C-alpha cells in the first residue's frame, strides 16, 4: 500500500468515525471523570524567559548540560533543571513541587499568560461535555470560583451537599469561597525555541510542554466525601469512568501515611463502583512518574478492576522499566512485544498507546470499533491543536477541513513495517480490522501533525476523552 492510498483511506473514514462517536455519545447515560482537577497557570516561553529563570535561580551552565533534575522540586533550581531537560529533549513531563516556598517563588517570578482548566479529569470532563455527553460527573478536590469558571458545556456536574441535600450541581452552583485553587504551572514551548545561559544554548527540537505543580490536595489523592456518596448512589446509571491523577502520589506524607495507603483508598472507591455496576467500563490513564516503585505499585493495584489502560510513548518506557519488561526485538515489534507483556500483566481488555505520530490499541476483539474510536480521538486532538480549545461533535470535520493538517508519514512507515514483520501485506481491511498478534488484535491509526500547535497541553487528554466517548462496548 502506498502512502497516498493510506492517507485516502483515513480521510474517507473520518465521517464514519464521527458517526460512531455520535451514536456512542447519544447512548451514554453517564460518564465519570476522576480524580484530578486543577487550575493551569499557562506560560508560553518567549525569547529570554528561560535565561531569566535560570539567572534568578542561580543555575550555572554546567548544571544545564547535565540537566538531571531530582524526582521532585524542593528548590527553584530543580524546576529550572527540569524545564531545561524538557526543552533539550523536546518532550513533555511533569515535576511535583515539594515546597510552598518554591511555589511562591514561581508566582513571584512569573506572570501567567492565562489560566486554563487543568488535570486529566478536568480537561477530559470539558471535552466530553462539549462533545455532548449529557451527564459528566467530575471529582473536584477544591472548587474556588476561579476553578468553577473554567468548566465548559452543560454536561459537567459536580456532586456537592447544598442545603442539606446531596446532588449533582453545575460548577457555578458548586463553588466555595473557602476553597483555594490548586495551581499547576504549565510552560509551553514551540519547536525551534532557543535561549542561552552563559554560553550554553538550549534549543527545543519540537513543540511540547513542561508542568511544575504544587497541589497538596490532589497529591494526597484526596477523595471528596460528597462525590464518593453520590457515586455510590448513581454509579448504576453510569456507563464509563476515566481514572487518573495517581501520578501525583508521594512516597510519604506528614501524617505518616504512605503511597500504598493513598492508592489503596483510590482502589477501594473504584472496586466499589465495579461491585455496584459490573458493566461499567473503567479506563485508567497513566501520566509521567519517575519513581519506579510508586509507578509499579499504583498501576498493578488500580488495574485490578480496570477494563482498559492508556499511556504515551514516554510513559510506556517508564512502565516497561518498572515492570521489568524487556524486548529483544527491534522496530515496531519492540513496541508490540512490550505492550503484549503489559496487557498480560495488567489483565485489561484493551491497552492504548498514543504518540505524536500514531495511536495503537492492543485489543481482544472488535477491531473496527476500536479503529474508528482511535481515529476519532486523533481527529479531536488535532482539531484542538488548531483552535486551542474543545471542539463540538458537529465542528470536528469543519475545523480539520480548514486546517488541512498533514498525516504523519512516520505512522505509515511504522504501520507498514509492523505488517511486514507479521508477514502481512498491508491492505484496507487490515487498517480497519487490525492485525493479529499473539491472540490479540493490533489496531494502528495515524496522527494529524501540527508542527506549530496553538496549544500543546491537553492533547493526550483530549485524545483519551474522544476515544472513550466514541468507544462502543468491546465485550461480546
């Protein structure tokens, strides 16, 4: 199959993908997005910004050359070193801020360009609501007015006790003047961004973002009591749940509790949902975690009752390392072998990898359903790169037609090489139904690449929300 035929196939499938999403969304009774919601203080890096940060933190050029930050930032210099690493590698990741002093230093040193919805659950709930999901029950640990104003659409509902009655409220009815905002600093950088510190040049090979967060509530994996009680009552009428936020967990807490205690609390809530609604589709989404012990424990515990699991290419290598998964293969089979080992270890029905160039799902069945869902998620994320915000179901094709984004050639190469490695000559049927590998169906979908996106934050969350919203049941 030529690249031109490959592109034509996916262009023709766009309308089908939107139609499947419309059907799935229309039949969804309720969707849960938990647990992390916060405020993103967004800063687009401009010429001289990195130099000023490094100078104020007294970071030397010699330190930047190594660019090896610690797992968490207890000093301002740690934030700068982590940002340098993100810029040099052109990859996005997060570092937790361990001290309020560092958080205050950032607020005093920088001025945010804007405040936006943050957190996987927060971003996903907005995406789902704007798509038309009627009831998106979102967990919010702290709801000041600033946070409430960042929700979009009519579908977002926040469980709260008001007037002595437990009910799901519109965000602007659920805010509290006593709550403090949980702020995450998001540094966005464009491909080609460069700066210099004492003769050492920092240059970004591609566009991405870096996040530094001080979030005492979400980092303690706080579960709101009203949300917990409400979901106990309503989960029987919910079809899908997105679980995220466990990447913020810390090894030890001031009260003597550990990460195992916090993860156990999360798991207990999810297990209760599963008991009350055995048909609930539970998706667990990973994020960047550098502590291998915390990552391994969190994933193995939270996937015990999960239906699917999602991660990106950076998170894939971290999880492979934490689970001691090693592949001797090269190229696409290396990725596939790692994913197969993981899905067998985690015991989920569906494993989803989303990268800059392609998305890949390893599933037990229903290749066509999964392919259209992956493609819809990719389309939705691509639309966000051009608009900077959530796009409604009826606007996706219009936005993409106007943007005319190129389809990733790297995806075509990966897909073709994978098929060849499996002894298959890639055809249209393989694109839609997937390839067989070790008892699983492998579905690969290309990305639409925007070299200079209006926004880089939230693209993975947008993909995941779109994919899950469009996914029809893969169970018999």
